[in-house]
C-alpha cells in the first residue's frame, strides 16, 4: 500500500467526535456544574478533545477545565466512557475523570470563561437530573456511582451507551 493509498483509506474511515470532562465535588458531595451560553442545560467543566493536535482525553479534560473555570487540577481516575448517538452529527465518545474534592480556596479561585459560560453552581446529587439534560445526566450519575463503588478491586470506569451502563 502506498502512502497516498493509506491516506485515502484513512480519509474514508468513519468519524467519531470526542469530548472529556472533570467531575468536581465539594466536601458535602455536591457536584460543580457550569452553565453554557450556547445551549440548553448545564454541564461539567470540559469540552472537545483536540485529537488532531495529539491531545489525549485526560489532557483535553485538564485543558478545558483550565480554560473554562481557571483551575489547573491534576485529574484522578477515569470514571466513565460514554458512546453517545446524536441526530445530525457523528457519535461522540465522552470521557469523565475524577476531578476530586475542591477546597474553599479553589472554589474562590474559579474564573469563568465568559465567552462560553454564564455561571457555575454546586448541585446536590438528587437535583442533578434537573440541570443535566439527556444522556449527560445519566453519565454523571454513573460516574458518581463509580466513585461510590468499593475499592476492593471491583472499582473502575463504567462503560456507557447514551449515558446508560452496558450490561
């Protein structure tokens, strides 16, 4: 196979979009959500992975967190990977990483990316479905469940399709 044949082969492969986010909490277990100005509903800090630039999902989640809320936090384990179908676009693979429990000082240091975000808030687990629309709500609940799983070797990232665990 020549170089041009290989390039044509690659160009003809299906496309998948990829995004990554961080799940931050406070000491009471509330989840940090951000309110985008470009769509309905709230979200976790995160965004598109710049894979064409060689960025990994973990790097993308950390970069997006820094850009969106001004915090540069080393992320913990991968909590969930979600394959999300959508109308009018290729599927999205969404990664959720444990951002950990933030301190009061870190919350006070949050600076929103005004070009994309309106506000942020801490939300109780039971209230998350009110703020997180569609598969995102299921994804975040599954990521929280992964955090709550026993650390006896059974703990790990959960595989999701449209926010629902694959069984």
